[in-house]
């Protein structure tokens, strides 16, 4: 516009007229032209910043360091080439804007919500990227300033004021570091990971619950500190807010206190540590806190102590090895040479296991702790391990040199031998067995053995030996299960097995090709006989169980504290006896069936076995007889106890007797003689109850005997169980005791009956004759009253007499007698 023709013409007229406006116009026109040139130049240079600035405006914190170099290079170009935008103030302002944009980009990716909600992994990444971006920006500027300060290519140096450019970046980076420390503290004290709490370790021992409670208390205290920061009423990422420093210092002081508490917990936890493995486990639980210097120091101290425990364990192993190497304590089941090596190997494994834990821990988290002590422990460990390895190899060499040649010839011996008691035993050569045992354990140790196939041979003959032992066990179990009498009964069965097994005692050796077939036949034969023996003993056990039940059976039924009236006791016993007969018959049938089942095995055997069967039947008969005899004795003793007492307690009333006035005499109903006869009948019936159980011998003989002179008939020539028990002297003595008890109280009863004779005048008086005599004389009223009063007094005296009287097992009831006497009085 200034260069237009019209403007130029007007300017010429003003100059010609010497106008006072020409000077200012020309000056202003010159400024406008220069400003236009400057603006064009600035636009040209600042356009170079457009692309890197656009990238910066959308960049994530991790990408900012890669965007900054071209951006700073463009600014450097402006500083060096621009005529108008190269002033320190403009470049400083431009650099400050870059700093502010870096802060804005980082703030947009930092989530305070994530930090306070425990999403510390995500927040930590954003914070570290932001810190790296800020530090990268400062480092890049410093390198550029240093390069320009050296006067490269004659370019003027950068000497801008540092605080004007980076004051806010420094404050923001420090704010990020504060927040990063908060995140680390959440992982340390609150067990936060990805927004959730990790599981609290389980601490064993007596101090375990106390340690757990202390850690939970620390966690709660830390949560209070975090909650305080989460409720602040300002933007924590705003570096212009200075109140943050005071609030963060409160948090830091609280965290320091929690560090002290955590150190105390760690010290308490390690007080019970006595093993390397336990110590490594505890260190692993607390090592995540080692970023805190005070906790790191105590963990390093505990690491020293842990290595000291390991070194002490090394010294113990050295002492134990030195003391036992000449005469090692070999396990009873280990062979001599390999056993000594196994002992040394166990010492080696003892250290190796602990060192493996230490080594793993060292690689994972102890690499910065106790380096010198760890090196010393490793040296001592390697020395001891070398000594143990050398001892094992030396023992192996000595064993190989001591082996005899052609040891496998020892297999050419019989498979089994018979002992003095008739049982069998395995006949494998002891020297060969020791050799195989040595080979087994040497191979476990990874050491040399005589031949490559010896282990396979050892396994082959181990299996063969186990199969032989199975035959030996089956045969011996049969013999040991039988009593001497039962062995006679099974003689032919055992001889049948002996006929098969005989080859293994004389002909077959451990290298015979038909050994496996032979062993299979032996086991099959033994299994058949074992089944017979098992069934026999099962039936025998059932019989003994029934006999035990019979011996405990009570043949009388007496209720405690029950007083029986006339006829009631005998009726009760009769009913009980019928039930017992059914029980006895049932038990006998089951015993008979067991005997019948057992005899099926022996019914076709020889005459000698039949004789043994008769003996066995007699034995069972005697067992049944003894059980029934015991049941009768026990039942009679129970009856005797209620009549005679047991010497410990008083005899309790059992029978109820009425005292009556009959035929002008005081009498008992039932009489004592009646009770005695009833008890005698009960005793005889009690013995007669067992008559329902016949002898087993005759019953079995009648079913299985095939001719008159059959051996089984020998078992039928015996008296019945009932007759045998009836003749028992001890049973007779108990019955006599009961009978004597029944009459032992006769005098007391007689005395009691005569007691009532004082009222004899009441029933002896002829009342009709008395009334006739009494009616003849004329008597006064006083006389009548006196006679009536006399009778009334007598009646009251009768009423006052005790109605019931107990004499031993009897209860005497005088109610009927008193009623009769009162009737006489009236």
C-alpha cells in the first residue's frame, strides 16, 4: 500500500510543500516495511517447528525423548540463522513453552486415581516415563548448550537463564518422584498389586501369629497415610501449588516410622530362624522392602547371620565326616561299601540342599548382600564337597577291587530249604544278595559297577527271589495258622503241597529255565489249601463265638427290686426258659452247620484223618458242653445271690408271702415248703433246658457214617450233654447252697408267727358261748362301757402292728391277718 502510485504522488506533494507530516510518515513507513520483513523471516524459521511441535502435542511420555532432538535442533537453527528471532528473551520463551508442553503431555497420562486405588504398576510406568522425559529434555539442552558454548562453527553460545526454562520441569520431575515413592510404598507396606492386595505370607512357629498381626497393623497405619493424601483439595500435579510439600513431608515421616516398625518385625521374625532354608524363606518374604535403605541394612545383617548358620553347618558336616570316615554309621538295610558311600552322600546332600537354596536366593535377590561372606561360604562348601566326593570314589574303587571272580556261579543252588520246624526259607546266596544290593546303591550314587548288565541281572533275580518268597510265605502261613492238632487234620493236604514243592528243595536252581512255571504251580496248590484253612478257621471262629455267647447266657430272669407274688416267679422263669431253648437250638444249628461245612473237606480222606476228625468233633463237643455248664453255673449263682446274698450287700426281698388266720392258726400262704419246692423245680428245669442241645458227634455220624464200624461212630458212644452237666459236682454244690438258703430263715419265720400268739385269745374264744354267759347277769352301764373300751383298745393295738416285715428274701404281708383280728374284735 505504501508503494502505490497514488501514495507516492501524495508523498511528493507533501515533500514539495515541506509538510511537517512527511518526517513521521517516512519514519513510520520505514518501521512498517522492516516489521513486515521481520515477520516474513520469523514465519519462515518458526514454520520449521510445526512438525515436531505437532508430534509433541500428541506424544506419550515414553515417546517424548525421541521427538525432542529435532525440535531442539530447529530452535538451534533459529538461534543461529534468524536475524530477528535470535534474541535471548525470545529463545528463552520458546524453550519455556517446550517445557510446559512436556509437562502437559506427561500430566495427561498420569492418573492419580490409579495411584490411590492401588493400580501402581500402570501408574509407575507413566511416572517413570514422565521423569525420563523431563530428564531427557534437560540433558539434551545441556549437551546443546555445551556444544554451542565451545564456539563450534563460530555460532554464538547459549547462555540463557536456566531457571526461566526448567524451574517448572524440575518441580514436575520432583513431583513425579514423590508420587513414584508413594507407589513403591504401597507395594511395600500395603501389598498392593494391580489394584488388589497380594496374599500375606504365612509365618510359622510360635511367633507366627504375632508377626502377622504386626504386619497387618503396619498396613492399616499406611492406609491412613494414603487416605490423607487422596483427600487433598488441590491438584497434586500442579507444580504451582506449594502446599504439597507440607502434605508430602507428613507422609514421608509416617513412612519412616513404618520402616522402623517393619525393621522390628523382621528382627522378631528372625529370632526363631535356626536353619538356612527357613532363613532364605524369610528373606524372600521381606526382600521386596530392600529398596528402603534402613530395611536393606537389617536384611544385609540377617544375610550375614544366614551365611554364618550355613558355615556352622559346613563345620558340623566336617566334624561328623572326620569322626565317622574310618567307621561310618551305616544304615541297617544298606550294604557295607555302598552303605558307607550312602552315609557320605547323605552328608553331601545335606549341604547341597542348603547351598542350593542359598545359591538360588543369591541369584534372585541376595546378589548385593554379604558378598565377602558368600564367597567365603562358597569356598568352604566346595572344599567339603570335594572331600566327600573323593571319599565316595575311593570307597567305590576299593569295593570293585574286592569283588571275587565268577560270582554268578553261586546261583547254582536249590531255590528253598526246609527249617527244623518244618517251615520253608528262601535259599538265595547271601554273598550274591549283598553284591546285588551294592550294585543297586552304587548306581543310585551314580558310581561305577562291575558290568553293564549286572543291574539288569540283579533286577531279574530280585523279582525271582520275591516270587520264591511268595511261595515260602504262602506255605509258612498255612503251617503257622494251624495248631498241632489241626496239622494232623490237614496232614494229607500239606503233604500234597510238599509233593509239588519238593523239586524246589532238591532239583531246581536259580538258573533253571522252568522255575517260573514251578513257582506258579506251587502258589496255585498253596492257594487251594490256604482257602481250606481259612474256611476251617472261619467256621472255628464262628463256633467259638457262639460258645462264648452261650457261656454268657442267663437261664433265669430276675428283675432287680421286684417282689414276686405266689406263682408269678415260677411263671416268669418258665416263659424265659422257653425263649432260652429257642436261642440254644438256634446256636446249636449254626454250630452244626459250621461243622457240617468243615467236614465236607475231610469226608473222603483216609481212616487216619477220620480219627483226627472225631478228635476235633469231641473237642468242639467239649467246648459246647463247657459253655453250657458255665451258663448253668452262672444262672444258679445268680439265683443263689438273690437268696443268700453276695456278702457285700443285704439280701433284698424277692418273694411275697401272706400271713393269714386259718383254722384258728396263724399260717403262711404260700408256705416256706411251697417256696422251697418251687425253687427246686426251677433249678431242675434250668438244667433240663440244655437237653435241647444234643452232642455233635452222634448227629454228624448219623449223616456221614457209611457203615456200622465207621470211625465216625466212635463219636456217638458218649452220654448226652444234659446228663453230663446234671452230674456236675459244682452245680450240685450251688443247688445245695440255694436249698440251704431257703431253710436258713425258718427260726426267724417261726419267731415271727409266734409273735401273733398274744392275740390268740381273740380267735380261741367261743363267741356264742361267751355272749350267752355275758347276757345272763344284769350288768351296769359302766361295765358295758369298760368291756367295749377293752375291745376297742385291742383293735387299736392290732391296727398299729407293722403290716409288712422283711426276713431275708421274703416279704411277709400281715394285712389279711390284721383284718381277721380286727373282725374278731368287732
